[in-house]
């Protein structure tokens, strides 16, 4: 007979001392993050990075798990996970029963697409700026898994002229393909970093009976969300990007009506039971990142929440773009203000003598530019041009921006 030791479960919360008044920039970086000293890091957007305090709690959960793997798996991890689910549901304006925690956005969107009740001749829509891995999912699904479902791609221009222009392009494609039944719509495109007018696109799709899964991988912590109001059939967002959560953790919101068909990617022991049990138990996995989303959120809130965090990161992104333009003459991508992501900006590289535009040259270019330098940013190819994508975080400082400018100056001296 299993006996639960008295000291289990040990509900935890983040120690928040000093967070409300910590100075953003170099001070918070040194106190709270593990980034290598002396490296100006401008690519938070790809994988995020986790504060020391959150990692410490993740380690405590891991130790608790190893003390008694059965009590952990059978009794306590779901309890902890539900506390995190409840906090995140409140943060994103979702009813608890509509919100699940999964390991990443890729898995969440796979779950939705692969469980959607397509019929022969239906179509799945994505767009030219859908994240590469998700575009691959759409293509693979419609060619290998369900070859009787068509894949449709809406081509958007870069940079987009206006929200109206994007909506018009969607209208045209929906007119041409009345068989579209599910659309994957990005909220912030990546790596091209455009906020799409999701509410308008959702309303448009819904007016034609099309269901929508929104890929908001970059939105949790960056944009204010109210998922019940938004009304997407499914909404996916990573906590491990902008919500200080260990990799991998994502939310998967499923509107009540979607519960009838949406299922986890892995069918496992809980088949036929409640959706939260099915999503929780997709085989043996490490639930500590999912559980720690509670503490990533506590960290975010203790810093002052969206007002203070995004207030700072947006200002730093504006400043980085402005300084780079002034010092180096590089143009920012010309996006309408309403389509600009707070923490993600693109600046256009001039044509480079030694690195003609090609996707093959991309990693050689990264290595040459940043391999030996104490700076890192992401270079991305869009429509025949290289851009630098700048991600800003609470640890970004003016000194980091100056270091980036210096590295770019040195590089352009020999290459433009
Ligand atoms: C728009 C978008 N969708 C999906 C993903 C995939 O996220 P993950 O690798 O965590 O599954 C990313 C990752 O950068 C993304 O930017």
C-alpha cells in the first residue's frame, strides 16, 4: 500500500525578494541570469533564457521527483501542473478547462492539425511567413498523412503595406479555395517578426465556417492576451520564449467547441478520460518545465508585469534600431506601427561582397560575424535580403547596443 510521506506535496512559490526594484539592463542580467559575462545577447527570441531563481525551483522539483519517482508521477506532478495551468489560464484570460500545458508550440500545433476532422477534398491554409517547422507540418500532413487534403498557402508581401492589405490577401485566397476548413494563422510571424491582425483574420475565417489555430509562439509575455475574447478555435504559445520558463513549455488553448475533436499528439493511457488528463499523460516525460511556468510567470509579475517588462524591452528595441540606423545607416524593416512586435525588430543588411544572398551562406555569415565576437544576434533571410533580427529583454543594456554597433561596423568595413 502506497504511503504519501507527510512532506509531500511541497507546494512552492518563487522567492521574489528584490525583483520589484531591480534595475533592468546590466544589474538584472548579473543578478538574475546566467548569460556568459561580456557577451551582448540579442537572440532571446529563439530559445529564451531562464532566470536563476526559476532554475533553482526546477532543480528542487527534480530532486523531489528522484526521491520517489512513483509518488511524483502518480500523485504530485499533476497537482503542481494544475496550479501552473490555473495561473496561466488566468494570465491569458482562458477558462481553466480550455487550457492545457504541452512541451512546445510545434507539438501543440501538430496535435491540432493531426486531430482536426478533415474530409476528403478539404484544405489546410497557412501563409508564406508561417514558421518553417509548422509550414513543414502542413506540407507533410497534406502530402503523406492525409494526401486527400489540399495545402493552400497565402503569399504575403514583405514588409506588408498594412493590416488591410493582409486581410485582403486572405479574402482573395478564401474566395479561390472554398474548401479551406482549417487555417494556421501566425500572431507574430517568425523570424520575420510581423504582428498579423489575428482578430480580423479570425472573424473573416469564422464568417466562412473555417476553424483557426493561432500560432502565438512568441506572444506569451510579449502581447496582452484574452483568449476567451479572441475566440480562436485553438491558440498556441510558448512559455519558454518570453515568460522565463524552462524549455519546453507551451500553452494550448482549445475553445469549448474544439474539445469534441482536438486530441493530444500522443495517444496514451488516459484515452477516454478528461482532456487535461490526456494532455498530461502523453507517455513518461519531464513535467518540471510545465510546472515551472507558474514560477516564470511569478518572475514576470514580480518584475512589474507587462507594463514594466514590455515598456522596457520595447524602448530598448526602438533604441537599438535608432542607433544602428544613425551609426551604420541600416534601414529598419518598414512595418506599420501596429504590426511591429514589441521585442523583435529587423534591420536590413546592405549587399555583402563576400556573402552573396543565399540560404547556404547564412551560417557561414553567422560564424564570421559573431563567431569570435562578444555579441550574438540572428541573421535571417527574407525575400532576397539578409536582415538582422534584434531581440531585446530586461537584461539588454545600452552598452550591449554599443557593442553590437561596433561589431557590425568592423564587419561592414571589410564586407560592403
Ligand atoms: C511562430 C513560431 N511557431 C512555432 C515555433 C516553434 O516553437 P518550438 O520550437 O518551441 O516548438 C516558433 C519558434 O521559434 C515560432 O517562432
